[in-house]
C-alpha cells in the first residue's frame, strides 16, 4: 500500500492537558454560578422496598414502574422499562447539566467526562473495581471495543457459537474480512443435556490457532445460560486464550460478580433487564493496565497517552456522552442492589419456570427450546405455542401469534435460530417471553389465556 507513514506524536502532545486547561477556564468563567450549581445537587431519589422475614414486597417493586395497567410487558430482552424514580432522577440530572454545561462536562464528579463516581458505582454492583469498568452506550459498543481491540493477525482463530447476536457477529465478520481471522461457529444443542455437554464442546474445539473465544452469557435466541466460569477457566489453562462475553441478557436477570466469571472482557447493557435509560451500558476489562497492550483503544481521545492510564479510562474519554443517563443507570443498579441480586435472580427464575411449565402442559416438552434446568436458564423462555412440530419452522405462524398478542396488549417477540436437530438450512422460530421484576404470575396467566384463544382457531 502507498501513503505516508505517520510517526507517533510526542508525549508532550497530551490531550488531557488541553482538557484540564479548558476545564479550568470553564470553572473561572462559571464563578459563583458554578459553585451554586454544584451545591444544588441533591441525593438521588431511591424508593425503599419493604422486606419482611427475608421476603421482598414484589407488589411494591412493580408499583415503581409506569407501564400501563392494561399492558403485559414481557420483552425486557429487547428493551426494559424505566421506573418512575429513574425518569425523575434523569430529568434532575439533565437539568443540572443544562444549568452549566461546561462545569458539568469538565468538572462535575458525577456528570463529567471521566465518570469516576459512576464507574465506582457500577463496579460495586458488579463486584469489581472502577479501573476495570468503562461506561458505554450499549452492549454493541462494548463488544466492538473488545473484539476489534485485541491483538490478532491473519490465520488466528476465534471460537463462537451458532446462537450469537448480530452485535457480536458483526465485529467478528469485520475481523474475518479485514484481517483474515478465522471465525468458527460451534453448534450448541437446543436445549443441551447439561452444562458439562457445553463445556466439552468448547474444550474439544480448541486448536493451536485459537486465540479468542466469544459467546453469550445468556443467549438472546432461547435464553440458554452458558457455563461461563468453567469455559473461561479452561481457556486460561489452555494458553491464555482471550475470553469475551456478550452479557446483553444477564445484568438484572443473573446475579453478577464479574471477577468470579474469570473472563477477560464482559460487555453488558443498562437498558434491558436492569430497566435503566436507553443508551447505557458497560465494558469490564479484567486487566486494567494499558501496558503491555492487551487491548487497543479503538474509540478514544486518549490513545496518544494510553500507556499512562488504565485502559478503561482511556476508552471512557471519547467525546461527549449522555452522562445524565449513566448516573440514572447507577441509580437503578443501587435500587436493585438494595433488593439483592440473588433475590431478583430467584424471582425471575420462579417466573421463568412458571412460563415453561405452562407451555409444556399445553403443547408438550417438544415445544420448549429453553432448558428446564435452572442452571441453564435465566429470565427468557422460548417456545412454540403448538404441539405440531412443523410449526417451529413456520415463520408466519409464530409472527402471527406475536401480532395477535400485541393486539391484546401483551408484548413479547419472535426469535429465530438454526436448530442442529432440524434438517439442513431449517430455521426454528419461537415466541420469546422475558419476565422481569415488574411481572407477576397473573401476567403469565393472562399471556397463556390469550395464547389459548389465539391458537384454538
């Protein structure tokens, strides 16, 4: 290729100095107004949920949400619904920003560009340290930062599965087409017989060329909960193979302590099961150091000085972000943390089990594509509302059911995925039901009463 080689800029070219001087000027210009604006901040409004004899008042939790009373919302796997207090807090934080944008951007500890306070809050929720956390706009951004930032070259191999979302498949495809990285999809049984079956599939697929493994914590297609910790431990034992986890369907549905998962990178959202604002998420990096380079900052203003700061801090500085939304996301994390991640996970497992049991009681176990084993499931249940095996390959049937449910004020969605047990090129279509903390058993009864009517015709 032709062109001119650009020499690295000198270390005196420090973008942080430019921002520091600009921030100082903003403070000087703000004068008394800047100090007043900072003093006006009030503690976030977080509701207190009554707990009696270790039992959560789930009706009180449900009352925090502003979903219409005649709507049954079961699609947190796509988008969550913000509680009323999050909406109110977000408005307060946005107002605070508008009163003095320069102070907010350069100097405010909660709203500012470095996001120091909010990264600490997210880290606390995830069981890690602030230097291991970068706040992102969504899971897609975090996955791109990780997959496109790790050290790879032509001929290297990445293992993934046939159940992944396009947010992961897209950057993997870029690696394949641009750099000649080999992407190998592993066929996962639906549902698998045990966690050990999945672990064996991954372990037996490792070759001398395997440099990274990328897969979902909970699959978006059918809610399979993968044995992340066991797979990541194998990859580390087999030669420091990089592990990147798509956590889109886990935070808020699964109790998380990221260091215990032993993965290198974990990208997750704030706007799905956590019910935070749109445009919020996080990337966890196990190794916070920038040197030696494990992760190149593909989206950053601070790449010029990346050897001087934690890699997550370098990635955090990327222009103006919606920091009021980041702060509101932290509020909902604090809210769920007060309830207890384990209690929430148990609640969602109970609702999920009810959905699966009611589906099986009507159409048989063959209709179900989510494991009955609680170790292999979380908040998603995927099934075909029919005892006819052919209906699983009938897109118009399943999409028609989804439309008919929406006409009745019930919101779920259709998912599709390759079924290893089906004929070649066959696609399975399912109704995906996501039950969250604002749902209850009555919602599930309403869902199945509607399905009985829709499918009886």
